[in-house]
C-alpha cells in the first residue's frame, strides 16, 4: 500500500467497554455501528477538475522526449511548463506527469515474436518512485506491436494498482492482426481492439480502490468512419472510432500527436484537433476530453505553438504532452 494517499480503516468502538453491564443488555443503550461508506472512484480523480501537463520519453533515449532521464533540471522545466498553463486557466489546477513508453516498438520480432519489448522493471520502478516522491502522475505508454493488447496491459498490473499511475495507448504501432511491422508499416486498428482495454481500465478503480483513471489514446492519422475503405492504414488509424465504448468509469482522452516542423504545421495540427477531437466528440459522444502533443526540438525548426495558442483550441485540451 502506498503512502501519501488517505486510507481510512474501520475500528471497534472502545467506549463500549465502559458501558455498565445492565446498560449493555438494554437494546436502547446498544452501541451503534457507523454506516459503511461505499468506495467512490471519483474522489481524487484528476479529470475534469485538473489539467494535465506531462513530459514524454522512452527511457535513456534523448530524441524521444525530455523525460528520458530523471533529473532535477527536467523536473524544474516540467514545473515551469505547467505553470504557463496554470496562469492561463487558474480554474483548472495543473497536475504534472510523465508519459513513459514502457513497451517499446521494434522492427524485429524478438524472441517472443511481438515486435515490442518491455522497459525493465527496475527502470519503471525508478520512474514510479520519482513520480510518487514529486507528486507526479505516471502514464504507462503502450506500443503493443503484435502482443495481445489486453495481456500487454495487464502485464503492468503491479504498477496500475498505484493511485497515480494512468494509461496511454499508441495505436500507431499496434498490429492485432499481425499485418504490419512497427516503424515499417502503418497500422489500422478497430474499436474492438481498443474496447477491451478501455473496459479493463474502467475496472481498475473498484478493483484496486484507487481514483478513476485517465486513459489516453494517441491519434496520429484520421478516422475510417465515412470512408470507402475504413481499413486502409494509409488514410485512417482507427477504422470505426464511432464504436469506441462509452465507459463512464474511464476518463478517455483522444490525444493528437502528429508532428510538425515546417511553415503551416500549426494550422494543420489545429485542423486535426478540430476534426478528431471537437467534431468527433460531438458526433460520437464516446469520449469527453481532448489532448495535444508538442515536440520541442522537431517543431522548433519552424516555431513552437505557445500555451496560449494551445488553449485557444475548443474545447481546450485537458492533457498536453511534450516530446522532443
């Protein structure tokens, strides 16, 4: 059991031992039992009260994001970035976090044939300890490859039991039909691939007695809905987004993570957010929050979007992540 989170234990009423024997025999004088309060997963939930600002990374891989190493300077930079959003919207206190890739996509099968490998337990534990110590959220980001999606998620169960650990799924490198290779082919997933993961995350708060969890689904390419061939990976990443399960036990975030770095990239990313978040949220009603990613190094070749520009999109993103 982790520390730093309020836990309440029921106990015996010690005053009962001081009640006279005659009074104890009287029904009118019997000690009363406090009512049992049902566990509420909404208590302590991050969304919708807070906004999340997180740094992304694959451990020890500097090109991926600023959280590739756990340092005081990285933490200070994260705090400064979060403060910029806090100033723009004081009504939503910023919760800081790390979006950590824990299953890393590979171009080779590996001994388990999954085209993916796990970050070591020791490394994940190091990040968990750092996040707990500094009051950060930790997103376990899954690039699933050929692995069974649900088994891949639950292989990190010991961390998912922690109240500050959340989930991110990257369909870009997810090939449940074993019809492509990460980094070589484009992927195309279906709601039926993602829904078991959403439901499993929805089960976790009551299962582990932790606050309702945030689940990010990264979206790099468009939807298949309305297209002649929704399963063509060249044009769509999620074939039938309309069929994503609407599970109120999960705070589901569609997170736009396409990469810019040229003149006109900001307008393109704003357009993607409008289509894949604002319009899809209104059309399908199966997710409530939008997310957005900025790449410090890649996009600074042109210029970075400012926090004010990010917040001007409607609805304002509730999860903002930064890679390199």
